[in-house]
């Protein structure tokens, strides 16, 4: 049997880090709630529900730490027992992760023009992940101790497959979002800049959660002397929640960056029109008409209409209208 410090030390450190992530998530929710007041009621209620679930998850994490480090401090036999608050955190973690991943799958469904076949691939993997996750949580209740949960074949197989399904969902959703965004790229600087920013967010947030899910899988199977993997489980839900809110809150930055790119490409100086001497002599008594056309990219608020379907993890779709910047000189009267 491992010592108390070796068994519970990593759990304490990682749960404390999870509390920090909850503070960051709360700040993001506050910023979102006051910045995007025109978002649909569905999205705002979804964010509020996610915060309530995270607050409950954090409360149970603190309760678990109090039980292990206050009530049973230094008692290696008692800390081997799986307390009810630890089981509660696992159930809430499954709900939070499944909600955020379902949100990403919903965006893929809209990006693919409501293609159920495309969205069904990650959706089925997510369903398997949820079912197996709850089965693993049930094993926590039935086996009573951490050692039994680790050594028995049933919990091992169930948890390994559940974590693998979670990583697969992250991989597929990130790949599909990146594909649809890449397909919307054009040769125009402003549109390309917006799409590149969305690709950057999709790849980084998807890769982070996928790598962390795989890290839980490896620590559960390889690090057998501590509850390092259990501490990582408490963190993963907050990573998903923070990544989703980062996507929602990044929309203003993407708009501003898009406007800056348009300003840089359009230029701020006067329009210089040069004409030959023969032409200028003939224009003395004639009207000159200059038509200026330039690219316009409209970025709408999230989920207010179907026009924003190409939002990656919550950001709006860049416009695809062909941009043109040209001028035409037209003369009235007789030729010179």
C-alpha cells in the first residue's frame, strides 16, 4: 500500500489547480454575460447552466478534499475508501464534458449544412463515452476502494474505452471543424485572416482537451501508486468549459482583427488617378464618374441566425462574397 503523501499528494495539487481553473471560468462567464447580451436565450442559458454545474463540481471537489485531508488525514487505510463526493464529481464531469462536446457537434452539424451523416460520427462516439463513463462511475460505487477499482478487470476496460472514446470525439470534432473552415478560405486577405484565426482556435483547444484525455488514460494504467489520474479527471471538465467560453468570447477579437486587416489592405491614402494629357484636355467640360467597390465582411453575433453557421466552437462564419476594388472612368459627350 502506498503512503498517504504519495497516494493523495498529486490529487491535492491537481484539485487546487482545478479550483484556479474554475475561477478563470467564472471570469469568462462574467465577461460573456455582460458583453454578448444580444446572444440567443438558448446560448446564454446554456452558459449559465454550465456555470452552475461547474460550481457544483467545485463544491464536491472541496468536500472530497476536506474528507481526505481533514477527517482522515494521515490514515492510509481510510483514504483508500472512495467517498461519495468523489463519485459525485465524476458524474458531474461526465455531464459537463458531454454538454460541451455536444455543443461542438451541433456546430459541425450546422457547418455541414445539417448533414446528419457527418455529425453522427462524433455523436455516436460521444454517446458511447457517456454510457461507459456512467458505467465506470457505477463501478466506483460498487468496489468501494481505489485499489479494487484499479485492479479489477471490469473498471479497467470500461474506463479505458470511455477515455479512448472521449479522445476520439475531440479528434473528429477538431478535424471536421478545421476541414469546413479550411474549405471556406478564399484568396481575399480579410476573409482568409478571419478563417485562419478560427482555425487557430479550433486546433489549439481541440488538441489540448484530446491530449489531456489521453494523459488520464496513460496515468491510470501506468502510475499505480497515486491518485494522479483522479486529480486529472477533476481538471478535464474545467478545461472543456474554459475552451468553450474562450470560443464564445473570442468573437469580438476576431471582428476587430478582421476590421484591422481590411483597413490595412484597403489603405488610408487618397485614390491616385493618372490620365494622359490628351484625356485631361477632353475632360475639361465633361463629367467624370468614379465607382469604388470594396470587400465587405459581415460578422454577426453567435447563434442569432443561420447566417453564422460557420462558427468554429462558437465563432461566426466569414463572408465569402468575392471582393473587388476597382474604379471606372466614364465620359459623357463626344470623343476627343
